[in-house]
């Protein structure tokens, strides 16, 4: 009660004055606003009353005739440029935006920012190669980070133009989910990492084990299949983030860590005592990691296909970032075609014939990209394995460039 | 506040003393005054003895303060050299290094505007109109700074990252939610049934859904519903989602404030000849809002921490940049240091906010 009286007194003192002043101001302001509104509406009406103006055009600040002319010119120019060539919606959007949007994940060596906040990594270099193919500029690419659960819906909803985040190419993803896959850029397989003290020699001995596995990946499905096939039981510990998954394993929350073997190689080097752990020999799955794009843009798919193939083909030719210039004088007709010395390929594709030359010169061939980011000399320390050219016993095989 | 505290103590066990007791005795009585107290004290001391030395060794004694990553790998302690190397990335993320002053300036402006808005001394001199004008101007400058304009190439919002993102999402979230929340709160108390139903539906739906779900809808479902090509920027979508989400909570806080105003105030306002809106603006809302300022500050602290949820939609706030800093193959695996830094950053902001809230509470109770 006492408080109420106090407050009413205060209110009366401070707001009474304001109340006496304000209503008049409100009326004044309302009146002024009405006047300006009226003026604006008459101004807006007069120019658009000319019959040539389409009524749907929003009113603009300047004289609308000039804008119309500019718009018409722009449309005409656009039509002239695209011509009769059937361009898909994705490549159109990329060109309109002036940059490719590439969905990436986060995994050391494959995609991680350096100290300057620049994305670096194996998949990142393929994104830069694509930017060269479309814009002749490796910087015209925006990397968009995406977690394993949201990467496919994000690609579907147009958040990015291509997903280069180590997605496994599968039947369902290609058919039911509606994604095209480019050539496989990395052949991976799911492995099992266990502590040596568990005394396990092969995966079938793991009956009743707790298994750390990452959500939203094919890994989660594979490990379930693996244990079911071998009629043994397991307890899954499902964690979203790669790093947390590895922490959980290191702290002993689970007996087995299962991920793609490429991840496990990094994890093992990061554990307090790497020699106490062993990577079991089985690969319980095939994980062909390939770039994924939405259905409906064949031209974009072909660009993706042939950019990846070009890095593979360059390694087969023995063309590297360092020696690519010396190959420009090569007499080999296939190399001359590849590097654009003979412009027939570029003419066939209506592309700059020097594109593959620029890609090799800027990011290098497949082998160089591999060695630079994930090869044996890096912290990741992966062997080439399946990811060697077919001429050296690997699976990389590019169709002929002719 | 002081009155209350004394009252409480007087009503409790301790009889009033004429002479102030020595400090050490008060301490002894407090820590070892009774058997349970002594046990608790010993237990706590034991815990400290167990936890503090290793922590000190890790953070200070065995820590590596500078040098390359290899030196850290050999050391047993923390690698603060990692923080030195990555501090720029953790704070400003993917923003161009040579134009880094832009996010730094944006951060300073946002922080400055927040501090200014929090000063009660300025409240009396500002009208709502000036408030809106000030924040609009400030935010326009911040956005201009971050987008890279007016000179130089544009910086897409994908590259806005680190601490400015947290602060931008939180401050704009609060400021943007405020008018909406006031309207919702008024609508919920409105005598018009339709208006009330709309407000109740909105508030209950927003409060019934976790923020992550709202963010997912804004980033994944919304673009699927819109015609392709008409994409709204991801950061903007997240911002709008946060504003809508916060407005529901804020509306309930403001409604609580409105309910605390005695009907006499309404009647007095009406007696002065004020209409509904004038009464609300001049009499009811100023008092109602003042009552709930601590709750609003509390919500703001929570929101600041919640902004880190934008991780799930691929935006890089300061926690996410910290985590990613440890994924650089050159500095692989220093997650502990990265998270320690992020924790310190959050702690600084939240402690400041909570001290401010206490100070404000005391001041308002004094009738400031």
C-alpha cells in the first residue's frame, strides 16, 4: 500500500507533465505524416501512368524510364550471352553470384581453416579447381561449413552448389535423395581402432563391445550391419562431432572407435600413447567419397566430372605444378589437347582451352594435392593405397581427354 | 537490499553483538563452527588440494608460451603458443586478415552501444524514438563495416565469424525482439479475444519448440518452401529465427511486469485523460519494464550463450572457430586450450552481465 502511494506520486510528478505535452505532439505528428504520405503517393503515381510501364515493376527512386531502359538492356545482354546454349539452374546461379558455394565438413587435412582463416585441405583444393574452371579465378569460391546430419538437406535446399565434404556415394543417395555424384576423389573404408590391451585380433572378436560412432554418417549403418552379419552384439555410443568422438574413445568410454580409416589414422596419432592402439585389418565398408550435386544441371555435373578427371589425368601424364610449363612444348598430341595448346577440347566444350593448364598450375595434379594435405609427410600421414593411379596399382582412372 | 539482509540475520540465530568480532574468529566459526561444517570444510580443502596443483601445473608451470607446435607436443602442460597463433582466427574467423579492423570495430561499436543502453543515467534522457534511431544507426554502421562497404570488395556473411557473430546475433536478437515482445505481452492481456488467441498461440508455439529446431526450420525448411533463387541470407534467417524465439520469452517477462502494476495506475492514467496507448507508453510500461529489468538481463545472458547454437546450421561463432582452430594440421589437437579460451571469453561476458544486473537491482531498489 505504501509503495503504491509512493509510485503514484512519482508517476504524477514526472508523467503528468509529459502527458499534458504529448497528446498535442501526437496529433501534430500524425498530421504531418499524412501530408508527406499524400505528397509521396502523388509523386509515385505520375511517372508510372505512362502506358509503356509494366504495372508489376516496383516504384524506384529515380525516373523509372531510365531504369526500364537499363533493365531492358540488361535482359537483352543476358539473352545474348547465354544464347541458345542450355544452361542449368545451378551454373546460372553460380555465375549470377560470382562465386561457387561449396559445402565442406571439418576434418584435419581434408578441410580446416589455417591461422589466417583461409580454408585449406584436400577437398578444398578441388573447390578452388572448380572456381578456376568456372571463373578462371581460384578465389571465386565460398566454403560453407556443414555438419554430417545437415549437409544433404542443405545441398537439397540450395545452401550450396556442390557438397565436397567427404560424402559416400550410395545407391539411395543417388536415387531416392536425388543427388548426382561426380568421380570418386577419395577411396576410403571404415576401420576399427581398438586398444591393444583388449587383445583383439579381428573384428569378429568384439562381441559385447561398446563402439563410439558418429551420427548421420554411413558409419553408423555399417557398424550395425557388421555386427549383425557376424551375429555378435555391441553397444553403440553415438556422438555427433568427430573430435568429441575421438575424445570419448581416448578417455575409455568405448572399446572401439569406428570411422573411416582416414579419420582413424589421424586419431591414432592424436592419442596420448599411439602405440597402445591398433587399427584392425578389416575394412567393414566401401566408402567412395565423391562430390555431390543436385539433380537438374547436367552442365554443372560435367564441369565437376572433368575437373576431377583432369587432376587425375595430369598425374598419369606426369604433369605437375612445377613442370606444367615445360609440357606446353610437348609433341604428344594428347598432352597438347589436354593443356589447350591444341584448342580442340576447349572449342568442343565452349570453354577456355587453357582451363586444365591453369588448374594444374594453381592447385597441382591429384598426387600433389594428396601429398600436400594428407600424404605420408603430413600430420595426417595417409598412404596412397587405393588412391593411386591405376598405372600404379590404385583405382584412379580418368576417361580419355579427347 | 541491505535492509533485507540485516533483517534476515536479526531474525536468525545470531544475537546482535556490541563489539565487532575479529575476522579470524568469524572465519573459524564459519568454517569449523560445528561438526558438519568442519567435515565440509575438510572435504572442500581436500578437493582443492587434489584439483588445484595439476591445474596449476597444466596452465602455468608446464605450459608452453611461445614457439612452434612441435615444442608444444613435447611439453606436458598447456600450449598457450597455440592460443597466440590462433587468437586472431578464433576471434574473427574467416574475415580477411588485412581488413580485420572491420570486425574489430564492429565488435567495439556493438559492445559500446550495449554498455550505453545499459546505463540508467541515459534512460531518462532518451525517448523511444531516439533509442530506435541510435540503434538503427549503430547497427547500420556495424553491418556496413562487416559487409566490407562502402569501399573494397563485399564480404559475404559466410565469412563473418567469431565473436562479432555472437554479439551481433545476441544484441540484435534482444533489440529486435523487444518491440515485438511488448506488443505480444499487451496482446496477451488484451480484452479482444482474437488478438489474445493469436498472441497466446505464437508464444506457446515458440516456447514449446527448442531453439535448435527453430534454427533448423529457418535454415533447412524455409529455403525448400521458397522458390529457388530467392534465398534469404543464412545469417539473416538465423537472426530472424532468434528474434522470433526470444520475443516469446521476452513477452512473458514483460507480461509479468504488466501484471505487477496495480490497477490503480491504469485508473489514474485514465483519470488524467490518457487513451490506451498513451497510458501504456507513459504510465504503465515504464513501471512494468523497470520491474522486470533483472529478468531481461538474465534472458540476455542466456541468449548470448545460446547464440553458439548456430553451430548446427554451419555458422561460425566463437566456440565453433575455437574448435576449428584445433583442426589445422599445423596445430592439430589442441582442443583443451581452444575450449579454455572460449570459456574465458564467455565467462568475461557473463560475469560482467551478472554483476551489472546485481548493481542495477540495488540501484533500482534505492529508487534510482
